[in-house]
């Protein structure tokens, strides 16, 4: 039996993994990840700043949107240091306690995001089914209570997972499969029985994302039933349009989650970097896409962002569509154009991308 089993948890050092098989290209791979992080941090910060500074947005829907942006910021910051540390400095080592803390906060913010999406679904149901009582149902006090309940729920669910990992012993292999600490990865390195950990982890997943997804679907069944009962086609269209942004946010949260689960279960023959890239996308896509979705699809957010912009202050005579197009371009152009610019103008990146594509085609 390995001597590592007798070491204290605080003395264990884990090794994180970048993109397996593509270590030589880590510096170049870091470039799109940098832009994704910059987009996530700046986009969500802008949404938060806009909601805080614009009194017209001090409504239940935008309070929930500020909660979503806060969880996205937390999720991005939780993985930023280790992921870019690996790509830039090959800093793979992480202590057990630091790993446990990162795992806790990643899963806490993930659970909180799922809970916020459920609260937003309830918000849309109340707004559409009973608009006259919307303000009296979702008062400021109730929104504060919901926010506290979201944080408490995530903390109570995630704490047992962290505590149970402390009791495990670990063998000689301390290499994790991702660039951040992931609960199943840590369990797989243990020499001791992890059935309790697996059961608690599965229970946590079902009681959060599983339950939340069911209630979100139920909310939209009731929303659709209410919309179909509206006589005017124009009013039906207007009512449904208020849900588009939330549907997009739900999609960018659950589709990567389902893709990650599908690849782990049925994609064992896929190259290792496919698992890694999907796992990274699972944590990066929601924080990147949510600000874009809400800025493009929510008229009030677009107007509020424009009120802070140069065009709005000095181009008031310009047609309204100019303001809208510039606001959309402000959020969409950098993440779209930067990878294209660097791929076209940087010889090393072109070669790296072509090598990856050629190697993938050969394996297929």
C-alpha cells in the first residue's frame, strides 16, 4: 500500500492538466481563453454596473439578472488563475486545501446559477400570468429572501461534498484530468471507498440541476398555456418575446452540461483534448454568452448601455437603429474578430490550428 495514504490531506499536492497532447501549443491556446475571460468579466461587470446605476432597471427582472451576472463573475474568477497559470507558466501544482476551495466555489456558483435561472423562470411566469400583481408578488424584500435562499441552498448542498473528500486517502497518482479541481476527478484518485462520496455527489446534482430543470420546464408549460389564452396575436408575440433572453440563458447553461455528461459517458474513444475543451467550455460559455444574450435581446438593457456610451451622448440625432447596431457591435465584435485576426495574421497560430485539424482528421 502506498505511503501516500498516510500523509495528511493538507500535505497532498495535486497536478492539474492543460490540454492533453497539445502542451506545445498552450501559449497559443491561451489566447482565445484570454479573450473569453475578458469578455465574461467585462460583459458581466458592465451588466452589473448598468443595473446599479440606472434607476429604470430597478425592477425584479433586472435584480435577478444582476444575480446571474454575479454568479457568472464568480464562476469565471474561480477558474481564471489555475487555467491561465497552466497555459502561461505551466503552473500545474495545487495543494489539497486550495483544490478543495476551488472545487467548492466552482460548484457553489454553478448551483447558484441553476437556482437563479429557476427564479428567473418564476419571474417570467408571474409577469405573464398575472401582470397586475407582478410588483406586489415580487417585492424587494421577497427578492432579497430569494437571493439569500439561493446562497444558503448552494452552501448547504456543497459543504458535505468538501467535508467527505477530507476523509479520503490518495494513492501515488495525483494527476487531475482538468485545468481546475473537479469533484469526480478528485474521487478517482482515492485509494479508499468512495461510494458515499459518489452517492452524495449524485444526490447534489439531482437535487439542484435536475430539480431546477424540471421546474423550469414546468414554468414554461404554464407560460405557454397562458400565452395561448391571449386573444391578440400581437400581445402573444410581445409576451413571449420577454422570455427569449431567459430561454437563451437556460440553453447556454444546460447544453454544455449535457454535452459534458454525454462525452464522459459515451465518448471514451474521443481524443483526451476533446474532454478537456468541452469541460472548459462548460464553465466558460454561460459567463461569456449571458451578457451578450441579454444585451442583444433585452431592449431596456440595450438602452441603458447606450446611455453610458459616446454615441448616445453625442449622436442623439442619429436614427435609433444606429444606436442599437453600435451597442450590439460593442459586445459582439471583440469575441468574434479577435480569433479571426490572430488566426489570419499570426503564422504560428495558423500552423497550430492546421496541425490540430489534421491530427483530428487522422484519428477520425
